């Protein structure tokens, strides 16, 4: 908690990027290397220790490391765990939901789940039912690529035949949020499906659903601003984008400023993508962030107020997932762990290898 603000980290994973989890023919060096390159880019350039993780540790799932970095070494009160439905590259998708369930059991009351799925599976409708009934998910996560009959195939969110029946089933099961990996392509293939121009029509056709763009503004910024301008049920998650605060705060300021200028402060969700970076490093950087006066004068960007940060750090996430913040606060205060006081980060520290 920061002051009286209940902090929800909008996206964390337990990455299972170990070589034996790769689909045959997929390069661990490429995909593990891309993940680790992103992690290094988000480490402070002048002082990476204690924030740095060796590639083998980053790519090996460890819910104890993940949970302690969130709930003991930072001021995060709760989180949304995302399973990754990247079955074209990883046998279990890359961050299996079973590890999210383990995290939830280890830290009860603090962990909520987005269930990842591919729309190409023949039992997709039944899978939504199972994710709700068995796993208790609060949202569904899609990636724009999948492996279909040996080929990598992309899809659009406005595909009426493929996606609309799934959206209808989500609504019927009481789910409020469609989560979409966008703006940050991975691998040399099908980059057009990581764009966001397919969201507007789907958002208009399903006004009762929230369409959450992940890595919002990291790429395709202008089009993302347009989606936020005309679609009140579109939000952006700052996972990945927030990492720019460490070594490129001016770039982060320009991205956030574009969103704030159109009045979207209440449709921005804070997320770190931990363990891509330690949640304390990014959360502290965001809490201390102020919109540079020069950008307020030159670009017309508004100042970032405490009320805006309150929404971004938990209020918007609670709204789009149907979470009761007052009840969550009470449960955390009266639960066995209580609202913990952060300790110095120790679980991550490792010698830096450039």
C-alpha cells in the first residue's frame, strides 16, 4: 500500500521459458534471449544490482521468488496473474495457469487470475466455462498468434466468426474483461496482428466488455490513442511501457501524456510484468514520477495527480474485473499475513553480466 492506496499489479507471470518447454524447432536462445534482453533494458544502467536476474533464473518459473518480490519486497497488495496462451512456441503456453493457482494458494486473497486461451481450440466455449468454474478467473487473455496445423496463424479481435461467440460466452459467464497482448511483437512474423486497429469495432459491438490493451503505447501509440478516444470500454495496461521509467523516463512521459491529454486517466492500469523486472523498482519509479514541466508547456500534457495514480494503481483494475476494493482491503488487513511492510530486496540480487 502507498499512503492509503491499495496497489494492484495488473500483470505478473511465472515464465516457463526453459529449453525443454519449447515446441520442437523453436529456439530457446531467441525467445529466452528476447525476454532477458527486455529484463536487462529495464535494469538501471548505472546500478543493475540487486535488480538483475541471470537468464536461467528469469526463464525458470519460481512462484516463491515472484510472490515475495511482490508482497514482501514491494508495496504491492494484490496482483493479476496471467497465463500465456503462446502454444506456438511453448508446450504449456509459457506461463501456465497451474502456477498462478499455486501463487494464489500461497498468498490467499492477493492473487487473481486471467486465464489464457487460444480461440482456435475446438472446445473453446467449454474452456471458458472451465476457466470460470474450476479456476475462478476474472478475465480471459488472448495472444494474437497460434500454431494451427503446423502453421503460425494470426487473428483479429473483430473476427465475427471466430471471436464474437467467445465474447458472448464471456458475458454469459459474468466476465468483464478481454485482455489482449498488443503493441510488442515477438519474433520475425505477423507483426500486423500486434497492431490495435482491430479493437474499435469489437469494442463498439460489445459495450458491456472491457478490452484491455497490454503494453499500451509501447508501439502503435497514435492508433492506441485513437482507440481510447472513441471507445470508452478500451483500457491500456502499462506492462512493458512502465519499464521505460528506469532508463527512458522522457519516453514514458510522452506516452502517458498522450493518454492523459484525451482524458483517459481512469482507463490506465498499472502492471509490471514481474519478473521481467522487480515490481518494487518500477512501482517506486512510477509513484515518484511527475510529468515534466517542459512537456506540460510544450505538448499541453496535464500534470499527473494523486487521484490519477490512485485509479491507475488499483481503482481501474478493480472496476474492469469486478473486484471490491473495500472488501479486498478489509480481507488483507484481517488475513493471516496482514498488510506487510516492505523489506529490502534480497531474493533477486545477482552479479550483473552485461
